[in-house]
C-alpha cells in the first residue's frame, strides 16, 4: 500500500512536471474552532491539526479534521462532545470537499487580500450536506493564510440534543477555519 | 466535578507502546482496525524526529516521515527542544489518521 502510494506520487510528479505540482498548496496544521452560545454556558473548542489541500490550478479544495483532536478545557464537556453528540469513535472525521468558485480571481503568488466563494459538501457525524460560504485569502511575503467563518445547524448533521438539556444547548454552532498554506513542493 | 479540567497526559496510564513506523503502517494499511486499537488511547510512540515545527505558539514534532508523504505528527503540550534526527519517545493521545497519524496533548518521555 505504502509502496503503491509512493509510486503514484512519484509518477504524478514525473508526468505533471513541476508546473502542476507547484500549483498545489497544503497545510497539516489547520485550525478549526467552534463556538456555541447557550444560556447555561458557552461551548468552545479548538483543533490545530486539520489537513487541507488546495489546487490553485482548478480551485479544488479539501479539508479534514479529526473530531478527537478538539481540545476543551473541561473534561466532561470533551467527553460529552465526543460520546453523546459527535459519536467520534464511529465518525472520527469531519470533511469538506469542494471548490473555490472564483479561483481565477485569486493569485496566491501575489501579495494581497482576496475574497473567495467556497462551495461543496461538508460531512460531519457521517452526514453530508451541501454548503456555500465565503473565505478570505491573505497573501503576504509568500505566506498564505485562508480564513472562513460559517454556521452549521446540528440538526442538518443528525446530531441530537438530549431533551433534558435541549434548552441549554444552542442549535447552531459557529465554525472558524484558519489555514496557513504552503507550497506542496516544499515538503 | 463538572469543572474538572482535562487530564494531563503525564497522569494517564499508557494503553499501548508502538514504534512510529509501525503505527503509520498500521493506519495506512487498515485504518478501521488501527482506529480500534489506537483511537483515543494514550500511547507511547518511539521514533526518529524528522521535523520540528512552530505555528502560532504550538510545537509539532514529526516522527518517521516518509519522504514528505506522511508522518506521525505529535502536537506538543508545550514548547520542546529536540533535534531533528534524534530518537525519542512521545506520550500522547491518538486522535486518528488524516494524511498523517495525529497525536495530541503530547509530552516527551
């Protein structure tokens, strides 16, 4: 499996040459945080180990984060999040697969601030849903930082809130994404 | 009780001990089986440091990278001073596999 993966990778590099490879950007330390305001208390957590690949040639974008990598301050909150809501043993990842629809208007090799329109499929808790949101690319001195903030409704992803705490937990959650992209050939 | 903070990894009992290369191979060949063994478990991973990275105050130590493809990425609890090429043992909690095996809340033993 590993050998096959390596061969495919080498093959891709050979076939496409540096031209195409140099268009791909990635991060392995993407930040995802979520925040939900509720009458009893605010719920927030962050992960800094998200992975993403962006192909600047066609705007194709992939993002993935491990649910168990989210860090909470309170142990019990972390446990409830994983066991009661996200069922993260059964559904260990959240994924986004989509495109930056206005990629042609964004030049990642040129300093500036760019607005991006992102659309695709978000998978959380094993359920897929089409989403569209805005993102911002900040390119400065060769550094690329992409950020986005959007809301998700727990019900869209089949995340059930037990009735005893129904009024204490918000039905929507704000998700913030931050990726520091690097050129793939720097790996 | 409700306000109890998340346990420090140093206080957790080690569930598994494994070499970084083996861990990576296990996830690459059968992610579901590897998840059963390692997901959310406190594990001690031994291997060679292939990269150390600092990002917004968070240190990540890469073990057993294969020519830039994938690695065991250990997100450290605090900044550490390790040299690329050294052999270390990291204790942390395995949160699963994306392009890499991800370990969080890690400390160096």
